[in-house]
């Protein structure tokens, strides 16, 4: 019996391959959309199209959630990152619309109803700003007891941010939501941007290996990653494409890929002019506070690449 999950996503770029990976390894009860990477309605279309590419045996519903953070960072809307993922969030492939349409209900209500009807059964895969998950906890705090684990792609472990020097994008867009989830009491595994840059980068040789699979999955991967490869070289001085969300889902599917992790106290700055969205990982427990997050500290990189190749090879 496959483990059951709900995946919350701001579908663009790496989110799409993470969704394919989730559909390969889990029973995905639903995909919920949060405002993040690109225009919200585009994110919805990207999620629907990605499900169509995977062509799963069972219907996978898509629910629209919050289009923006609980508190915007002063502008009328949050920072989107088309420069990373392309104007459409899909490497400027501008795919046609999928046949499937989103459900009419709200993502937050779907999360609450689903986890309460299946207590202890459904973990959350969080690969976006944490707005939907935070608002679900806010609306019905009793769900904290029903959710066995949240796997979060977000934050940094005493390392460089990506959207600012101090902050990783998912935590930066909605730090109030991140704080609420980090202190919810739900067991959390956090895979930060540092793990992504250390273990998930696919360089030109890796891309050649993937291209040689010659499947619909590998073709989709190459198209999706057209823009981020140049962005990474220019901005982050990284030699390849980055896959934070897929790394998160691969670890959730097979925790042995996470070769080192420690429970630490993790908290987040919501006020700082330069540091809003920065999270601390209190590795020396200077705060004296009880650890609340299992932080990923090392990954079997070859094992991750194998999972990625497997998923892409399985989509014909
Ligand atoms: O910082 C990386 C995260 O921000 C990933 O989830 C990426 O998809 C963007 O949402
Ligand atoms: Ca994402």
C-alpha cells in the first residue's frame, strides 16, 4: 500500500518534477496550489499539465489556495520569480492547457477535511510558501494531531539564501506562515536550500544522461529546465540546474537518502529589514529551546539522481 500524501506547491520549474516524483512514489490525495513562483493561475495550469504528463492511474484533484502570503512584504503582491523558471514557470515552453480543471473547493478546506477524515494517514509535502498549510492549521488547529509528518522544502542551515542573502524563497514569501507551521507541533523534516546546492545540482553530463532516456518524462525535464540553467550560472554561480523540491520529495519517499539529520530548534525572522524570512537553525542550542525540526544535513547524491532518472524513465 503506497503511503498517502497531499502536496502543496507553487507549481513552476522544480515543482513539476517534484510532482512527478510524488505521483511515482505516493498515493497523492490532492495537489494544493499556493501563490509563489509565478502568476497564480499559471501555477494552477502548470500543476494540471504536470499531472497530465504523469498520466496517473487514479484521478488526482487540484485545489486552488491562497494566491499570496498572510502578510505581503510591503508591496501589493509577493515577489514572483519568472527570471528563474521562465515567464510561464515552465522554462518558456508555453505548453497547451491540460484537459483537467481545478476543483471548486478551497485548498485549505480540502486539507482540513482530508486529514481529519484520515487521522495519522496523510503526510504533507510542502514545496511552496507555507500559506495554505498555515491557514489550514489556523482555521482548524485540531488537524495538528491528524498530520503525521510535514516534509518541508524551505529555509537554510546557517548558509546563504537564494532570494536574498539571508533568506530562502519559500520562507521569504511568507515568514508568518513559516513561523506558524514551524511551531505547530507537527513533526517536521526540513530540507533547505543548502542541501539543494550541495546535492541536487544536475550538470551538463547529468543532463546528457537524462536526455538519453528519450522518454516523455526526460523530454519534459529538459524543456522545464531551459531557463533555470542559465539563471543559476549567472546569479548563483552554480554549474547546473537545481532541484530543491524534487530532492525534498525523494527524501520523503526514501528517508535513507538523507544520510545525516539532526533535530534542532528552528525559528524565523519576520521583522528584519535585511533579514525578513531568514531562519535560524540553533545547532549549539544557544536558545535553550526544545528542538522542533529534523534538519537534513547530508544526502546520498547518487541515490537522489537514481530516483530522478527512475521517475523520468517511467513516464513514456
Ligand atoms: O527556494 C526554492 C524554492 O522556492 C522551491 O520550492 C522553488 O520552487 C521555489 O518555490
Ligand atoms: Ca516550489
